[in-house]
């Protein structure tokens, strides 16, 4: 009976903001606060048709590997010179790891 109740329980997920990018130089390319504003604008315009998954890294194989997302990017905003993503539906199992490794998430730049 306890096992059956466990199957019916909704998994615990988290939603939180995390810094994922900042203005500065990345791979030899310079990004300004205005560039970050353009990223936010593009995300807003495409938010109904593009649902970016949370993955650790930029490996092209990983983007189409069939493995489940570790969550989804629900929102994007600029705060000062930082790009902040609202990550949603992050399973409890990965929440601590993502928070701990946030500086290794997609596109994170040193300040």
C-alpha cells in the first residue's frame, strides 16, 4: 500500500533564479548590457515556441541525446550586468547539484 501511495505522489520540484551569463568577453567575443537586453527580448518573443532545457554544458550531442532535461528555463531577465534565468521544474534530486554547480551552467562568465 505504501508503495502505491509513493507512485501517486507528485515529485518535488523547484523553481529559482540563477545567474547564467554576464556582460564581458567570452571566447573572444564581447557582450554588452545591451546584448543581454536583446537576449531577454528574444527569449520573451519566442517563449511560447522555444522551451530551453536545463542541461550541464554545451556538448552538441548532449542537446539531442534523448536524456531528460534537468528542468526548464521559464524566464530571463537582466539585473545589472548579469543575465538571470528562472529555472523551473527542477527535480529535488538535482536541485542541490544545480545550485552548487551553478557557475558551470550554460554560458556562465566570470564577473
